[in-house]
């Protein structure tokens, strides 16, 4: 669990706070909590249907995935929206972030820190990240529409 805390919580948030916080404070506070909830819901669905386990606590499912849900996933979502704002190429950024997140999970699968079950595979994982990133983009567009973000 210490390894998970370090790799998917402490390092991403340290990088994010040192880099992104200086550039766009509002984005951090609007996007990270939103996507943390989305990540939690996606993991809850995956655990409910027994598609995956996260080690080292496969029996305590939500506790094992907590560093991911409040760590790397919200940080990546902030960088996703930040990149969309800077490049103005939303679908390219969404595709690249989905590929990056899938690749990162693939590393955890390779090292047996995440275990797929019941027919789940890395291809399904890609779509399980693409849908939340598309949902995130919709949330971003909504924040623009109501003028919370510029």
C-alpha cells in the first residue's frame, strides 16, 4: 500500500501542486474533486461486477483504490483540461490522455498490482477511461457555458 500511496498519490499531487497550481488554481479546485468522484464511481462499478482487483487489499476494494481515486486520476484530469485549454484540440487531448491512463494502468497490470477478471482486458480499460474523460470534457464545457471558467 505504501508503494501505491507513493506512486499514484504523493508523486502526482506533488508534481501537480508544484506545476499546475501556479498556472491555474481555479481549474485544480473545480476539476480534481469532480473527477475523483467519477473515478470512485467507475471503480465501484468495476468492483461490483468483479472486473478487477487492486492489490494489496483485494478484499477491501474501495480502500485499495483510494490512492488512485484521489491521486493520479484527478491529477490527470486536471492536466487533461489544462491541455485542452492550451491547445484547443479537445479530442486529440482526450485520446492522448485516455491512452496515457490506459498505459499507466497496463503497467500496474503487468506488475500484478491490478488484476483483471471476468473477461476484463486492457481494451475494455481504454473505453472505461475514454467515457469518463468525455464526461469530463462535457463538465468543462458546462463550466465554460456558465462562465465559471474562462
